[in-house]
C-alpha cells in the first residue's frame, strides 16, 4: 500500500492526519461481458497498491489455474467473488470493492453486464454518484450501452465517464474515440446527465488509468483516476432544502426527547423553524445532539439527533423539514418501478412499501406502461416481469412526505416487499403525487356503519366462500342466505352470475384480471358491510394474497373466510357448468385446478367439506359458527 | 454554510443509520461482540448512534473458552464502563465433551464452540437480528454480501438468493424463526478501521500492541502460551519475544507476529509498510479459495 510512502516511514502522524481528511466517492462500473470491467477494477486495485502480497500470490496462482490471460495476471480474478460464478466465468451479482488514493476513498460497485441483470445494475447505481460506462473500442456504442445509460439515468446518476477500452487493439486511434463520443453524446442527450467525459483507456495495459499514456499523446483530458479524484458530486445536496426522515425517537429519560435520523438533504441550524410532516406541526430546533457534543449546524449525510423547542408529536416515519419549503405530503403517486422478482407484479395486488424510514401496505393501482430498456419504447402492459421497468400509479395506506426522486434520492425512493415471502420484489422512484390524494377528504358522517348496523339489529360481516369451481360455494351460500333471511337478517350474495355480467364484465381470467376481479368484489363487499349488510361472496378467489387483501380492507371480525374444501375429482365429476370438460379438452385456458393454481387457505375461519356432508349440513356448520361468535345475537350489534 | 464530510465521517454516519434502523424495526436485536478491533469500532459506533440513550440491545460474546485471558478482562471492563448489557454464551455441551483446539483440531473446535454456539445462542434468546463486525474488504466472498443478510431458520446463508439492497432502504422483514445478520461495517476497510481507532481514540486490547510475551514456534507460526492448557511438544520451550497480534481469536489458533510496534501509530505504520494482509494470521482461513463462502453457508458468521 503505497500512499505517500515516504511520509508513512518518516512522519506517521502527519500521514494519518492527511488521510483522515480524505473525501469519499462511490461509483459504478458497467459494461457488457468482455468489455473488461473486472479487469479495470482489478487494475485500479493493483495500481493503487491495494493488493497485499499474499493476495497477489493467490492471484498469480489463480491466474495460472483459471485465468484467461495465459501467463499474465488476470485482474478479473481479484474481483470475481463467489465460487459458483468463478466457475462460470461471469459476474452474477453486485460486488463492492474499495480502494483509496491520497485524496479520496472509493467504493466501487461492480455490476454485471448480462441482459437479465437489470436489477443488479440498478442496485449498484442506487448509491453511486458516477457511472463508468465501458465501451469496447472495436465495437462502439451498443444496445447494452444504451441500456446501461438508461438505468444510470433512471437511478439519478448525473456524472458519466465513457471509458473507451481496449484502445490498444485499435492502435490508439484518436478517430475511434471521437466517433464513439459523438455518437454517444447524441443518443444520451435526453438522459439528464450533467457531465459526460470520455477517456481512451486500456484496462489490460494500464493506459490512461493512473497516468497519462504515452500511447495517446493526442489526448489532453484527465486520466481515469485523476477524474475520479477530482469530480465534485455532493455540493448540491447541502444547499438543497432541509429534510430529515425520523428513524428513531430518542428517549433516554423523561427529560430528553430527541429525534434521531440521517439528514437527507440541506443544512439545519439551531434556531431554525421546522415543520414535522405529515402532521405539519411547527417548532424550532433547540439543539443538534451528537455523542461528540452539540453542533451549531449539521448537513446532508450526517447522522444526528434533533431536539425541538415545543413538545410536538413526532414518530418514526415522519420527516422534519424547513418550515418554509417543506416536501409534499401524499398517499398516491406516479412512480417508476423496477421489478426484481420472478413472480410478476400484478396491479391491484397488495404489497408492502418501504421508504427510508417507514413501512406501510399499498397497491399499484395502475400500470401505465413499461419501458423497453434497449429501445426505450413505452408499451402498454398488464403486468411487470423480472427486470422490467414500468410507470405506475401507487396508492399507499398512509400519507408520506416525499420529494420527486429526480431532485432528492433519499426522499423519493422506496422498495416493494412481498407480504408472503418478505422478499424485496421491486423498487420505485417517485415522480409526482396524484392530485386526487389531496382532494378527497373523507367526510365524517353521523350516520355511520355502527348506526346502520344497529338499525338492522345485526353485526355486519362478509362470509367469503373460496374453493374450486363446482365445489359447492354458491349452493351453500344460498342456503345460508335463506336461513339468515328467515331470521330477519339483511343479506346479499355476490357471485359470478351477478358480478361477471355487470360490474366485472370487462375482466377475463388471466392472473391480472383475477386479482382485479377480487379487488372489486372486495371493495363492493366493504361498502355493503359499511351499509350494515351480511354479505356472502362466492368466488373461486384462488390466491391467498388477494384473500388477505380483502381481509385487511375490512374491520376486525368483519371478514369470515369459508373454505369450501372439495377434492378436484369430485368437482370435475359434478361439473355443473360443463367447464371441467371444456378445460380437459383445452377449450378454455387459465382454469383453476388445471393450468391456473388454487392456493388453499391455511387457517380458514370455517372449513366445510361438501364431498362428505350435504350442503344443508354445511350451512348448519356456518350458522353455528355465526351464533357462537356473536353474529346472530338477538340485539345484533355490539357483541364483538 | 457547508462542510466537507470526510470519508470516515460518511462511513460513521452510514453505520449509525444502519444501527438505528435495526433498533427501530427488529423485535429482539443483539450486537455480537468479538472483542477485536472491528468489534471495538462497532461498539463505539453503537454508543454514538443512540446517544444520549444507551444502545437499546444487549451485547453478546460467544466465548469458546479459549480466548486470550486479556480479551475476557477487556470485554468485562469495556461493557461495564459503557453500561452495556453483556451476555456471554458458551456451548456447554462442547465444554462437557472437552472440545478444544488441541484435542479436536481447529476445524472441529471452531465449528462446535463458535459456529454451533452462535446458533444455539440465537435460538436460545430468540434474537431476530444480530450485528456483526464483518467487512466486505476482508475476503472475496464477502464483497457481495448485503448489509442486511438474511438467514433461514436453519441459520443458512444462500448466496444465490440475496435480497436486492438499494439506497439506504433496508428490508428488515422476515418470517418467524428466521433472522438477519446485519453488518454496519460493510463498507469499511482495514485501513479505515485503524484510522478511525486513531482518530477517535478508541481503546483496543493491548494484544494488538507489541510487548514481550511467552511464545513457541509451531508449524512456522508463533503462538502465545496464554495458560497452562497448552501442551508443549518435545523441544518446545516458551520464549519471551516482542510480538503482537493482527487479529484476535482463540489463542491456540491465532498466530503472533514479531514486531517492535508498541503504540497504535507504530502498528498502523508497520501495517502500512508491510505486505501481508490481516487474515493470514488466522488458522481457520488457510483453506481453498471458496472456504469462507462454504463456512457462511453453514452458518459461520
């Protein structure tokens, strides 16, 4: 490790002092397979002497064993990590690498150039300030270059280095560089990059990486490292409007109440007037507390604890901002989404959304279009598959304070989490709030759900029948309705017959349409429950996620899941609508149980088996449940 | 009014943000404390992250019973001074069976007293998030590990199935029984750690500094005779030598280096001028290139 070698030996204290003043830069390298990314990073590590002797020995022996450079050192082997990928010879995930010079510490995200790995590049780009796009001098600007530029721009990178690599293979010809640069500038003009710098390099030979190369006397710009050491990237963040998402409320004792968080943007001073969002309550900064003493002011990137002059209610998930230029508050947005899961994103399906400090349920209400990353064409879409990028409307369960991603990364980004697997399935960048959010004000009505229920002397709820086609859902639901009606209850049955022909006649049987079908039925049921009715719904409703969505729409105890559990052979034999016959003959597609899955409930509230018991008996079982759980008490309401 | 944030300030802020996120979202977090220099930095960051509160989680040391004596004293004193809630976990079954590095070899000893012991402890206390001091620059396979690294209920790590991690938005969700290992020092390098210890004046065990210690040379490495459990081979007599340690672990498995560096700056100076990276002193890592990855899949931290 040879930074200022002399100083290390002669004056270690001066050396350390200088090192402790270094700044930091995060960048990403992207390029296609064989463009030489790993070689470039390996070269930076090697040339900045960040490789220790034992690592070098290992590298030399690895190079001989599995290198692709004959007897020479294969720098790529320094960087390629996981065993599986080393065997395949490709980089399959984002790897972070570190090196430093006397001026800066660098964090490099090395991301793969493979077609299917949009998600990895987006991951690396999300924290990078600079993107190095590798271009093979012999091949010029390719489809991949366009894709990488688009993703870099989508993730908000403003500084791009065009590293035209393998210049040694084109005889260090200046024209090659100029042509590529011209072509690139033309097609990148709409990407919103602040700065594009092109540098002729050879990662393999080391030209223009650390030092100006004698092979390119015609090139007067900075060499790669020089550029990385000097590019200014973060002055804008400190002069932007002040925002601090509250991560943790700090209450060591009754006398201290502070709000801990990392400043997302801007500067905050003691005495500043601030506003907490979404509550919009105002106060002044009393102190900026840190372990190392109180500060007069703090800037973007610092992790601090703020105390306020007034006791206003602030909790995790809120944002503290300057009083005069606060962020917007909304629960409905237009946003760009990158999908990262094998299971497609379906509009209407509930997911969890997490911003930097708040997690809440929500849905993608509308997928407007998806973008082809190679051609940048926008096309209509019903769902978003792995590595696809789409523009969507999003509806969150609660309001958040936000800024558009393009102006503030921390305040405009979110991840999407699957509620069953807990995996991160997508990420999003907010463009703007939909106006509807601020315009709809819920009117608190005097005649409310309780009042309506009381008037009918009943406890409203939905009995949600789920099961295969022909399992007997409608039969049982109709008997239950008759029984309830006979007892003077106010009821309604929603089923395929009265919904598919009207409300949902625009929907088919694809997964996306099934989700939407259930969502609408759920919403209608909710309104009916609000109206005080006892509702029975009879839909296959094959997906757990949607049934859970409906359950969560309703109040506690208002959703009763009835699993009509009938073996598929029995259903197929009954075949009341002749559908199984058609499905077998291949005349209808997406038929549940055949080529579309049915996910059985794990903990249904009521489990009936029509193959073993007559429909009347099953209805008895349901009425019994309603009685035992206080739904049918004489005075109806208030027995929860 | 602007300030230039140094790289150490940025790393510090990132680590603090990660710790606060865990404190806010995990139900029962714990900080794994190995007493080494990285752990010392992590503990210092935890004191900063929640100030004026104390870290809202306990600190846990998985004690293999073969640590340097000084480490144990240091551990108890530091936790006491900082007012931290310390949990010490020992694999009692291993102790009963007399598992140790001399009798069972380094692999078995580490597996039983460290890997298995850690799993036991996490199951016993039902911790759902555990901070560890691992860094991405330590080893090739770690370069790709997430800050929030998900473990199955069997404590396994699946490198092919890691959650995407963007910005500083961390997914802390998991199912019952599953847990998350959190690495707040992911983006620190060894040099950053030393610089920060120097800048912040963080106390570390004096084993990192050279002094005269009783050692024997064995298989080309120097080992300290820390107590009388170390069986001496024929011809071995402990000699007093000026030595220090680059990493701290079980004394029979941790090679010493001869050195005159008896102050922190001397050590940093020597480290910068030397050309052998830090993990070479650790016996467990002398294995095939993919060894660490395999160990992680098996649940080694």
